[in-house]
C-alpha cells in the first residue's frame, strides 16, 4: 500500500506542470517525500502489542514500527523492519510473478483435469 501511495504521489507531482516552478528539484524523487500511515483500532487506540502501528516512507526508506504499551509512548516505537523502496518494489514484483505462476499452474492443472473428464466421457 505505501509503495503504491509513494509511486502515485510522485507521478502526480512530476506530471503537474503548475507546481513545477515551486519544487525544490524536478523531477521530484523518493528523497523528497515523507509519508506516515498510523494504524489504529476503531476506538482510536493503538493496535495490540507487537502489531504494526506505523508505516513510514521517508527519503526512500520504509519502516514498520510496532505498537507499545501506553506507558512507553514517549519512547521510540520498536522497529519491526526497514527496507528501501526499491527493495519493497522488488519483493512485490517477485510476489506478483509467483502469484501469476501459481495461477497459470492452477489453470493448466484444471484444463488437464477437464481433458481427462472429457476422455472418460468418450469411453
């Protein structure tokens, strides 16, 4: 989700000619952006301990932070994982390829089973 958000935002900024004179640099890059998504329960409280509370993308780095006890709010939230946006894109690409491969295999297996059923019906 954060990867899509960052990519879409960069695209919108870099294709908007009206704001171009106000940009510090053009094209705007990952180094120019900072996004934070806070995850809360419906009642507004933090998620349970050890669940992701915050996802931040800043200067091309994505960080996932875990929820803590209310008494520890003043401290830094524990960092679960950190990766570059490029690493996240590569992971998504591999997952997409794997998913497509699995779907193709399921389709081939399904066709094979259908062909076997048709052969049985002909006999």
